[in-house]
């Protein structure tokens, strides 16, 4: 099990790929010194040429250079869409999607002697919740599948960023530019047809107010930019959340006593009825399980690439403006100097310890980043993960499939760092 690059190469080191310096920061204190104490300086992003097309010329939140446009679109997301009353307005969509996931699990289990592949069974439900928040109306099954397949193709391009750093590698991807152009045209066409449907339903008073699309249409943005921003919302929120859920379920399958403790904890607090959002604040053990999962298996082992807006110094190193700065957060969250028995899955540690995942007072684990570029979806994602784990464990008992076979924790880098072998588990309906 990897503990991060830091153990091998030290707290900060540079690798050259072609002419581009890539500076890896692996220490928690240097991460705090840069992302929190010098937050403004380290809040820029490198501009990868291959992303120009799919980001409408770097006009989405994650790729936009630090500046007024970034501030405007980020503030819109945080203050309008992610405001608590607005999130609560989408509660019916969440409950609908959770019910669908549970029903899918029952169907799949029935067809496969009790066995369920966790990732694919959960993914569409999480995607559906975000689609609803993005567009304000419930899409038909085939529309959801079309959007999902389309965005999986768009998301795959993020895995090809190496081509920007070493352009020579492009010879292994002949026809890439043409294929990208075709995909972008399809993305714009499919999204535009959804915008049209939104307009029709809105005129009939049949949309949930407060969607991301509604907020974006109030701003001075082009259709292409709105397509890009809606796509980012879906891409940033789906696989990060589902990857973490799969890891959490893997740990619960590997640790039946922790799973039983969670089940009893939920029963003690809420009784027999399904967990609701208002219960979450009374379920610290549930939160501890999510935190421990994010510590041991953050869906990104590094943050998104950062850059400095002017030449800087960090840990005695010069950081030039053309450098790509990578924060290796896995090293920090598995650092034995910070965490006792760091490779052990032990949610109890969070029952005794108040951990600030935003890193503002000091960095120990920052699965959502820290400073100005911290993930704006932190609270929404946490709520979705807690609700889903609670319902999955309330409804079913999860165990190894086939019985006696250990869960394999090998990793694979996709858009997120996922389980190399999709978790397949056996589910048994709980008595009630
Ligand atoms: C378990 C779930 C999630 C994790 C672990 C996660 C993690 C992260 C990380 C590590 C970053 C990069 C921070 C940096 O570069 O410093 C990020 C950025 C971002 N995330 Fe998330 N994320 C999650 C869910 C979500 C959700 C649900 C949304 C929205 C629907 C979202 C939207 C974004 C956006 C827009 C950015 C770019 C922020 C910026 O550059 O200013 N994320 N996230």
C-alpha cells in the first residue's frame, strides 16, 4: 500500500517533463505555508492547451486563472446553488435517487445470487441527484444515460493531460484534435437540447427553482460557457463522490465489526425509520467512517495542478511561474508523524480527535484541498456520502463475495483513484 512520494523524495522536489518543471510538495507544513498562508499567490492554475476547447478557453471554475472571472463564477456556485436552503430544496431529488439505488441493488442482487458491483450500481443515482440540481427537472432514464455516457467521454480527456507536458506523445494519438472537435460539438448539441427543455418546463412552472442552470442564465455568459460550467458541475461531483463511497463500502466489508457498530449507532439514534438529512449531525460515527475513508483513500492522491501568479519561494525552492505545483496529499494523510498506525482503517481516531479537513488551522488531511481553491462541493459531497452510506447499511448487511475472499485494495488511476477491481459484495436484507 503506497504511503505517498514524500517518504522517498522528501518534502519538496522537482521533476522535469520536457521543459516544464513539476514541483511536488509532500509535506503538510509546506502545504499550509503555501495554500493557506500564501493562499493568493498559490491559487493560480497552469493553462493546459488541450483543455482550451472543453473549458471554453479556461472559463470554468477549476481551470480558470485566479482573478475576477474565477471569483464571479465560484461565488455564484457557493452563494446561490450551495446555500443551505437551496440544497434543502433538492431533498425530494435526493430521496428519489437513493430509493432508486436501493431498488437497483435489490434487482441486481436477485439476478446474481446476492452479489452486487458497488460502483456501477451507485454511480447513476449520484449522477441523477447532481443532474437534478444542475437542471432543476427530473430527466428520463434514457436522457440520464445519454448525459452520463457523454460526460464519461469528456472526463476521459482529463486523463490525457500528459500530452500537454510532453507534446511529442501526441504521435501516439493520431486524429485526436478531430475527435475532440466532434465530441465537443456533440456535448454542446446535447446540452443545448436540455436547456431548451428546461425553458419549456420553466414556462409551465415545472422546474425546481434554484438550479445551477437558472443561476448561470442570470449571468453574462455564452451558451458554450454554460455548457462547460454545467459539465464541470457533473464531472467534478460524480466520480469523486462515488469513488469515496466504493472505498468506504470496501472498508465496511473488510471490517464487519465496524459495519455492525455503524448499524447499531444508526438504530440507536434514529430507530427504524430511514435516516434523514437532519439526523446526520447526530451521527458522529458515520461521519468518522467517511473521514477515515477520505484519509486513507482520497479520490485524488494529489490536488488539481496549481501555479503561482508571480515567482515565489517555498521551502527554500524557487517556484517559477511556468511550474506546475502538485500537492501530494496522500503522503500527508498517511504520514506516521501525524497519524498513529496510518495504514489501518480506524474510524475511532476521529471520535477522539477534532479534524479540520479544510486545513485552515494546520494541514493533516486535505482531501478537498485547502485555501482559495478548496473544493466548493465539500459540504454537499459529505452530505451525499453520509446519506448514502447510512441507507446502504440500514437496508443491507454487506459481506465478502465470494464468502471468505478478501477484498482487494489495489488502486487504479482513472479520473479519480479508484479500486482496481470493482468492489463486488454480497448483500443480505436486514430484518428491519
Ligand atoms: C468526495 C467528493 C469530492 C472530493 C474529495 C473533491 C475534491 C476536490 C479537490 C481535491 C479539488 C481541487 C482543490 C485544489 O486544487 O486545491 C476540488 C476542486 C473542485 N471541486 Fe471538488 N471534490 C468532491 C466533490 C465535489 C462536488 C460534489 C462538486 C460540485 C458539484 C465539486 C466541485 C469542485 C469544483 C468546481 C472544483 C474547482 C475549485 C476551484 O478551482 O476553485 N467537487 N475538489
